[in-house]
C-alpha cells in the first residue's frame, strides 16, 4: 500500500491593494505584479507569514486612502499586527520583496522615477521604519511577475513570462 499523498496546501489569493496572513500549510499567491510590490513578512519559528500587494508608494497619491494594504507605509504595520495575532514575534520577522517593474519604461521621459521604482523605495523605507530586515528581493526590471509564498518554509517562487522560476 502506497503512502497517502501529502495534503494540498491551502491557497490564499491576494489581489491588488489586498493582503493575507496565514500559517504553515498555506500558500499566499498574487498574480500579475507589474509596478506593484508584494511585501512579504515571515516568522520562521511560528511559520506564519503575510503578504500585501501594494499599489502606490504614498497615501498622498490616492483619492481614497482608506485601504491600508494599498500603501507600504500602512501595509507593513497592518501585516505586523496580523502576524502577531497568529503567534508571530515581530523581532523574528524577515521581509522579502517582489515586483516594482517598470512596465512602460519606453514611454517615459528619461530620468523620471517610475512608479515601480517609487514603490520599491517606499516598501524598503516602510520596512526600515519597522526595523524588519529584507532577506531577499526580486524587484525592478521590465516584466510582470506572479508570486507564490510558501508559509511552511518561507520560500517564495516567482514566475515571469519566458523566464525560469526564481526562488527567493
């Protein structure tokens, strides 16, 4: 008799300006990151993780600033709070970033800071303010990405069209 197959991981889909937090057997997925940035926080001891799919670098750029997952400055504190409720210790948290592509670089005036770059800088700043070290990142470039964040081990698989899967 063959052993029973391992149970499939629960997938949590995170849309634009959305977030999710979960534990061990979950995989948090976001599709089609362009200039947006996925901020992922992970506590390896608690095997708890969270992701926000941030859209804009600052609340000042939005007509409606009510959604905390939309901006790094509010998404990072939200994720820290939600992870605490799952038993994570903020002193153990590490971060990973993905996204922030310059999707329309050819159309931009040379020297202007693109939205993707602004989102990356804002995400890094929000993590610095929260004293959370960035462990790895796959940011910038000119291609969109899809991300699978495995909470069992903190591994992040990143897919882009025409490229091999990158693991950070």
